[in-house]
């Protein structure tokens, strides 16, 4: 048995049940929001609608991202899942259980099955890493040996086996978040909620935490629901994404599909910095929306799916002639799928444009006209 799998199996051992294996696509969602509205305030004059008729399903075993601007309703949405907030109307269902109908005892049981990690870690400064991870097990009433048998493998799982006796003040931000993740896994939850968990971390540490979450998702079959304003986080880790704006879900689907074919203005605005090749300033500053005689058109060529690995740029040059300039380009991954972007310029001549459009239609290459330059 390889050491990683052994660590995972040890982490799942104990008196609390381990997360279930991921179920087929036809399985009911792990979380569903059904016409959920949440209002704050006691009367019409000071009421604020944080969520307005939200319908959303979170697939079992998937990593689903919720993205939106500050104040869009992300935090309220995630707090409904573990009963920290109660919907004004509609239903929130977690693993077949309606959260709004639970008693206090039922909510406590639910929260053992729903782990949560936070932006600012929420560790107790007076407790060591081991003791912070042990806290939910102590609350659940486990004995000392069971706690030790559970906590040590979890600290190994998150790469902190040698830091168990360190206090939060002695740990880096990334190490504190790893302790938070281990603590969230202590009760063997079915669902892990992440509330801006990487927002306080530097890019390198963020990547290491995302890699850890992906590994936990894959090895434990754990459903992950995360909220973030960081598009790079969603692009890197989430298989599915929903976009929330002013309390409403305006777009949802596979991350790759949403990122490469955004339909809503909010989605396109949020993604503008995360996707697309950035033009050099000296080019971008000269762009104009309409051509004049002798101008060149700037076109973004987008490569994915069947076009990702085809030598289409060379064929385009052969089709249009040598008067094609490549101005910028990038290759990256979205949810593990290849995505490339290349900005080219060629004469905005009627005959040239016709040949280019025929080429794009024949090859299935997706394009976007950025503007015109003299």
C-alpha cells in the first residue's frame, strides 16, 4: 500500500464514519438550493435581500466554486448549508436532509458531517496544532486514544506531522490553513465548505493549499463547495462553477464551459482579468472599434477542444499570406483542460477578411475581434 493511501485510510479510521465513495452522476446532489431567498431586517423599510430565489445543485464528489463580487451573496449562501443562517423562504437540502427543518440536535449532527475552513483560519491561539484538530473530536465525546489515532494521521495528511506541538503563532499562514483543513476533516465529513480560504495567502502558498484540497477531494471522495472572488482559484480547482450577482445565480455549469463561453455580463467582467491574452500597452492604447482604409484588424484566436492541438496558426498564415503578425499568446489549463489564446493582426481588407472567416468556419476555430489599428 502506498504511504499516501495508508495515511488516508488511517485518517478515516475511528468511531466516526468515513466519507462515502463518490456516487455516479445520476446520484442526487450533495447540496441543493431550491428557490432560496434570504432577507435581513425586521420590516420593509430596512430589509435587505441577500439571496433572491436561488436554485443551484452541488454535485456529489465534485469541487464546486461560487464566484461573485463582494456583497453578491456568496457568504450568506454558504452559511445556509450548515445552518449558520436560515433561509427566509425556499429549501436548502444537504445529503437529502432539509436544513431548515432541523432541531438543535439535528443541526449539531449535520455540522459533524459538514467541515468548514475559513479565510483567517479561526484557530485557538492557546492550543497546539494537535489540540486545534482534536477540538471537534473532544466536543463529540471521543476518548483520548481515539482522538490520538484520528488526529496524528490527519496532520500527516496535510503535511504537518512534525508540527503537532506548535502553536498558531509559530506557524506560517499556509501551515495555519493546513491545520484548519485537518480540523475540518476530523469528524470525517461528507462535505467541506471553504470560505475564501486562500484569500489571505501568497500565490505559492495558495497553490499548495489548492493542491491539497484537490488531493483530499480525489482520495476521500469529499464534496467541496468553495466561495471565492479569485478567478484563478476556480480555474485551477473547481470542476463546476456558479456565478452569483446581487443575490441571484446568473450562470452555472462546468467550469471550462462557463469560462470559455460566458453568457452573462457579470461573468465576462469577472473573467476579463483571469482569461485572455493581455495586449501590449502600445497596441491596446491604439485600438479603435471601427476600421479606416488601410487599417489592420486584431483578432483573438481561442484554442480548446478539437482545436487545441492542431497547427491552425500556420495554416492561417498560409491562407492569408505572410502579412499576419502574432502580437501575444498564452497557453493554460481550465479545470484540467487545455486552453490557448493567440492575438493576431492582418489587413482589414474585404478579401482578406472573407478568406479568414471561411477558414474559421471550416476549422471550428473560435475567434473574437478586439478592434482595429492603423
